[in-house]
């Protein structure tokens, strides 16, 4: 039975490579992918990464993905929702953004919540990546956090 790994807000596919090398069929969805190009990479382990255009800020896209994968074995999900309006590194601009749209952070948090809902509905384990941000107060605290030096491979 074919097993899928789904990655949302994923232009590069880097996080999918170990899965593809292990034989999984991986799909990277992002609005930056060319809608007219069904780009795919095939790996030695028998897996692949398919890059597909998707406007993940449109909730109907999440519904379409659910119906596409419902009934299939989704082994894992991952999401990298846009953090521009959430990351504390951008806190200096929060006041000005709030003046233009008082709900800008709730809208941004909702994208992460929608990803979690899709993966919960598909019954697969998942992670949602976001840097240090207000997501912990707008939604929930993370189950796990890490510092990039732990996984970069550059420091012994």
C-alpha cells in the first residue's frame, strides 16, 4: 500500500527528502509552485517528491486535500505556515499591522490551526513549524521546541 507524506507551505521539499529516500510518496504543497508544472523528484529508495501548487490560505484547499487523501495511508504531515505576522522577530511592526488589521495575528494563527485540523482529520502524526512567536498565545503552546544548532550538523 502506497504511503504518503504531506508537507504544507513547503517550497523546497528539504524536510521531505529523508522520507522520499525511505520510499514514501511525498507531496510538497505551496503557492510558489508553478500550477502548470508537475515537477517531481525520484529517489534511490523508491520514493518521490511531487511539488504542487496550492493556495493554502484558501480554506477550500484544505478541504480539497482532505478529500484527496481521505481513505489513503498518510504516514506523516508537516506544515511550515507563514510566520511573518507571528514571529517575535517582527514584533517591531506588530503595532502598525494591528492598526491596519486588528485581526492580522488571529488570521495568521488560523492558518496553522487549519493545518493541524487537516492532519487530525486524516489521522496522521504531524508537526507544525514556527519560530519563536505569538502562536503559543494565539493557539497553544508547542509540544516540543528545538534550537537549530541541535540539527544543523555543524557543531559536534
